[in-house]
């Protein structure tokens, strides 16, 4: 039997995930020198998460003449009404401040002669986003009161009586178990990729849009701890350059390229211009035999082509390799486009934790920010930063209020660990035993890879993946639920030869939990609201009766789905826990 | 989609192992960097940018149309020089200044 080394850490605020939102939460808390902050990251914050390769532009910005309310209205229309207007508004108010902070930290933003940021379209500004992650990471690590714990994968929260007191996880290289006790926790682990069979399932299976290392850990931990979740049925499907899955917006908005079908006909207007309608148009054209579809770039000027090369090297280098090695750049050949497999990503759509204005979840002391937080789509980089800041400020207020009520001073070992010692020891110890059981034991029949493939096949076929044209039915979803449940059972019997294997097992387990929630949500919404993101073939029309949220909570191991009325028109939602 | 590590050029500094967002690169027994599962690479090129000796090359899988060219990068001050070398040994270079914003 393997026995892991155990490390215990006490901190005031624990941030899980050092990506965009997590780093900015740490930077924000750097101002509160008297508290200790721990940032736990499964990779290394220098290049982890969505920003690893760089980004193209800041997609969320209030450009001249526009207001935060305009942004709210845009996001609401784009999501066909299923958004939290209160969350969108408080995010939108901070977007420009977030952009200015990025510039202050060292990200290059294009300015005109008057010193104003140069807009790209209505809501974007132009930057050099290649080094955005190292810049954010450096600033986070520089804060005196912030400790960064790289290469530690968090798998579970420590919760008692619906109040969080920490989390536990393991070192991804050494046999070390971590138990971290904290007064408050901010979850910023991003969204979930790899639930569905990707476009290329073989050698290039990880050539996907969303980072394959964001495996939905934050969602899964929350679901298992009984947190309320929202809108998992609103999956995100990206329209991307075929094969390389590089973004298309740069070509479309930057070089003004239109979408055309195989006959050279422009088809965008025919289907509507929301994000999901754009995907739907391309899917439909293909289905009806008018594909492949392209972005019409042929004939662009040489200077434009060179600028595109540089822009892609700053965010999606594989597209550059593609252009160069085929001997045909975008000026000579139109760029073929396709839809990706579905992702769950609360920074683009509205899936994630059900939070209040402070980004506090339904578990006391647990906050969520960025792609893991629900209700607030179209966040992108600046919105993730804004939420990181909101959550950090609120978590700080929360621990201050708790300190007052418990009359303890900052710097002491965290009170819950003492007051509730017994149950804390047991649940962390259980987790350690679970890791050790995977590491001990015998070679299993299946590997995590085998089960991942089975999960992706199931989701693809029965829960509306690429293979089923993004369509699904009640009967298929039932099959999907059964199959995922049986794969989940098999996942308990896997064997890890080392810590790397253990990481892959937990990544699989997280995805399986998220799949359960996706299936439950898809079958609950009996209409088709975001056609490009999925079609409920039993209910192919939009239905006004479904202008409400589909929310869920795990109770005794199963996901219970319920509805909530929309929060809109200046109203704010508060928890009543 | 993956990377290849040229072990003769690898100094064993460990920077690539540290930075890969997927924890995919380890040092093997001889101290050199090694990617255990090539098919797990996302293609972010973080490891290439981090490597001071240019030991890491990036390529597209044949399943997504890769034709055997490799991408590498070197840095001089604010300038990154990206090179694509095709199987015939022809090299195409492009310089990108990290102080200049994207035009698009
Ligand atoms: C390829 C790509 C291109 C994009 N381009 C743009 C763009 O041009 N403009 C724009 O505005 N937006 C863009 N976006 C969107 C934007 O980058 C994201 O919405 C935003 O970065 C999300 O921030 P986040 O903090 O929620 O997630 P991330 O930045 O991904 O952070 C999540 C972090 O959590 C860590 N983590 C995950 N699980 C665990 C665990 N169990 N334990 C510990 N740590 C964990 C991850 O390693 C990661 O560091 C792009 C996104 C992608 C994927
Ligand atoms: S960064 Fe380069 S030199 Fe250093 S270990 Fe990796 S491959 Fe070798
Ligand atoms: S390209 Fe990115 S994902 Fe692939 S090995 Fe290098 S750092 Fe890791």
C-alpha cells in the first residue's frame, strides 16, 4: 500500500486555478497585506489555462459612445435571454478598468494618435496578447502576501454544514497529498473541454479550441459538494478554421472576410448574426450539401496577409504552420471553417456556478470567477479579470466579517479546522485514502484513456456531438446517462502507476461528473433555444415558456434539476442561505 | 499536433517541464526532456518559447494535414523569430515584435 506524504497548509484565502481570473484575484488581494493568500495551480501559472498561447484581442470592452448597459443588452440578445443581467452589469462596469490594469502590468494595447485604444468592431480592442499570461503571472507572484503553489491539482472541497473550510489535492509529480484549510475559497479553474469526441479523435485529439487541460474540475467539485449550478444545457460550439481550430474572428473582423459556401454564396445573413446562429449557418450549409464553407480571404493584399501571419503567431501558431507548409496563404486560398465539439464554458455561454452579485456560490465562503461561474456569458479575458476582482473583494469582506463574529485575529491557524476538527480530519483522510488506493492496487483492465474515449463516444452519439450534428433526443440522452453512469463505475477501478496517471484519472472523473450535469440539463430544457449550440430534436422550436433558468444540484449522488425565474431589468439576485 | 525534442540540443534545464500547461514534459533518466504522450499536446508552443537552446520543434499531425514541416522560435530582445523548416530543409522566417499590437 502506497502512503503519500501529507502536507497541511493554513491560509486566509485559497484561490484554486491560477489562470486569468485566479491571477487577477491574487493581484487584487495583494493590496490587503495582512491576510495570507494561497494560489494553487495544477500546472504553472506562467503559461497555464486559456491564455497559454496568447490571445488575439480584448473581446469585451466598452468602446467610445457605448455604455455597460449596451453590453448587457448585447449579451442578453446573443444568449436569447437566458442571462443574469445583474451579473452582466457588474462585470461590464469593470471591463475598461480591467483593460487599463492589463496595460499597466505590461500588455501592449494599440492606441491612436490621441492616445485612445483602437477599437475592432463594437466591443473589441486590439492588443499584442502573446505574453498576456506571463505578465499576469509575474504580477500575481510578486505580491508579498501571495504564495503560489504550482503543480498541485485540487480535486475536492472541504465543506461542513454548507460552509467551505478548504480543499485538498495532490502534487502532480511527487506522492504528496495536500490539505489546505482556508477561511474563504475562490474557484477559478476555467471551463470543461474533452467531454465530447473531438473533430480529430486520433493523434491530434488535443488540437481543440478550449484547453484540454481545463477538465471541469471546479464544476465537478461544486456539483459533488452540492452547489447549485445553472444553464449547463447551453453548450458552446466554436466556429473555427478547419483542422487547426484557430479562431476565425481575426480573419472575419480584421480582414473583413465573409463566410461563403462551396458555391461562393454568402450565407451569414440568412441565419442571423448571434454567435450560435453563425455556427448554425455553417452546420446547415454543410448538412444541405452546400459545404464546405470558407472565409473568403482570396485576393487580400500582401500586407494584410503578413499582418494575419503575425496575429496568428501571437495566439494560434498552428494556423501559421498550416499556411506556410501548404504553400498557400490566405491571399491565395480561402480558409475552410467548421464547428468544434461542444464545450462547457461560462465565459462564452452562461453555464456554471449559480452565484450572487459577490460571485459567492450557494456554498458559504466559496466564490467563483471566470469561465467556471455561470449566468454571465461573453466575459472573455477582461470579464474574467473583472470577476476575479469582484470575487476577491467579496472574499476579503467575507473573512473580515467572519473574523469579527468569531473574534479571532488574522494570521492564526484557520478557525474552522479547530472548531470542526473531527469531521475535517475524516473527509481529508478519506480523500488521501482514495488517491492511495488508485496508486496501490493492481493493473486494471481499462486505462483512463480507454474510458475517456468511451465517454467521448457516448456524448458524441447520444448527447449531441459533432457526429450527431449537435442534435439530441430524450431517448438518446437516457442512453447517454446510463452509459456515463457505468463508465463512472469503471473509473473507480482504475490503476495509477505514478502521479501522472493519477492526474489523468482525476481529469476523467471530473469530466464524467460534468457530463452527468450536461445530460440532465439538456433533457430538462424542452425546447431549442440556441440552435447552433444544439438542437433538441423532440422539441425543435423555441418556446417562450422556457424563458427561465434550468438549474441543478446534486442530492444523494443524483442530479436534481429545477427551474428559476429570470433575473432582469435592474433586479438583483441574492442567496437566502 | 505535437512537439519533438532534439535531445542532442537539450541541456536538461527543465524549463519546458515547468511551464507546459498540461504537465506533459518530464525529464527522463538521462536528464533530458521527454514528452510522454505526444498525442496529448495542445499546441500552445509555450515550451518552444521557454527553451533557450531551440531543442523543441513543433509540427502538425498528419491527421490534420501536417506535411512534415517543423516550427521553431528564437528570441532577440522584443523580437521573436519564427522559422518553418520543410522536409526538404527550406526555411521560411518571420519576425514578430512583442511591443507591436496586432493590426487585426
Ligand atoms: C484558445 C483561446 C483563445 C481565446 N482568445 C481570446 C481573445 O482573443 N480575446 C478574449 O478576450 N478572450 C479570448 N478567450 C477567452 C478567454 O481567454 C477566457 O474566457 C478566459 O481566459 C478564462 O479565464 P479563466 O480564469 O476562467 O480560465 P483559465 O485562464 O483557463 O484559468 C483556469 C486555470 O485553472 C487551472 N486549473 C484547472 N483545474 C485545476 C485544478 N483541479 N486544480 C488547480 N488548478 C486547476 C488551469 O490550469 C488554469 O490555469 C480565448 C480562449 C481560448 C481558449
Ligand atoms: S527547455 Fe529546452 S533545454 Fe531545457 S529541458 Fe526543455 S528541451 Fe531541454
Ligand atoms: S506545445 Fe504546449 S501543450 Fe504541447 S508540449 Fe509544449 S507546452 Fe505542452
